[in-house]
C-alpha cells in the first residue's frame, strides 16, 4: 500500500532539535531509499510562503499564507510503499521529526503512480487540495462532488508535463498520527491538526509559481473549497 507521511511541526523547535533532525533525517532518507520504501519526498518552505487559491463565481481569489492559521503546519512530505499500516508506522517512528513533533500517516486511494526517475529539481511546488464541511442542499452537494470527479482527469491533461505526481487520499478518519517520546511510540487516530478542513489530495508540480497558481485555480475542488500552493526547498 502507498502512504503519505506528512512531516509536521508545531513551531517549538530548538537549535539542538533542529541539528538532531537534520543529522538523522539524512540517515532516515538513506535507509528508506535503500529499503525501497521511500518513493518520493522533500521538505517545504515556511508556511508564510504559501498561496491559498479559491475560485468563486468564476473569479480566482489568491491570498497570501496557508489556508488555516494554526501553530501546527506541514514541513514536508514523503510517499512510501509499505506492506501495511504497521510497517508505515514503523517507518514514521524512525523519522527524527516524530521524536520532537509529529508525523501523520495517511493512506492513498488506489491507483497511485509515482515516477521511478525523479530529481529534487523536479519538485518545485506542492498543491494541497483541501475539502471541508459541505454546504448547501444535499442535491447541491452531490452536484459539486460529481463535478470534482468529472473534472479531475481533464485537469491532469491540462497540467501535462508540469505534473510530477498527483493523487487522492483516503478520508482523514483513516489517518494515524505518530509521535515518539522517550523511546515510546505514541499513536493517535486521526490527523495531526484538528480543523474543519481536511487534506483530500496532493499534486507535485515542476513549474513556476504562477503556473502552479493557475493550475490550482483550474483544479475543480478550488471552486468549492481551496487549494494551497507551497514551494519546496530550492524552488
């Protein structure tokens, strides 16, 4: 199965913890690459570099910063291939960020395809597709869901060669948040942050910022909820 590891932070890092995470983070990447577990991943720039994109009545609305003002934020991600959730938790618990902060483990829906050949230079912007509490009549909600499903594949065609990987996630109730404290692995059901909006899928782009914003606006979920655009390290 394929899982998304969301590398989370609550903004409480110290110089000592940062040094430890950097040192052991490289070793974690080397180990997981050698095991064939880690398929793709990279760190993200700070949340204030994000752009949040919404489309309302045909107008694209772009605001600076992440979609939600919370002390917790996503600092990076990895996509991993594991036999089951137990192995995914073991992999997450070895990541040094889990020793100080948290890592959310979320399964992907079926059908994820990750390129076998990629470089860090290909990973320029991450689109985080957020869903949320449904509004309107049941009929309107059903129409919105059908529109999102209908327009996802055409969006991939529009993205073309700029699209590195994109896929949807299982419901946030399937998430497991992993923390390691004093050598003990602590598990919490559900996502790392409690917000009414939830991460429904991701896309990784090899594009400019404006191209990423344009593609975020074209993604059908932006018409009803929002898409956050965040640059990767080195973008």
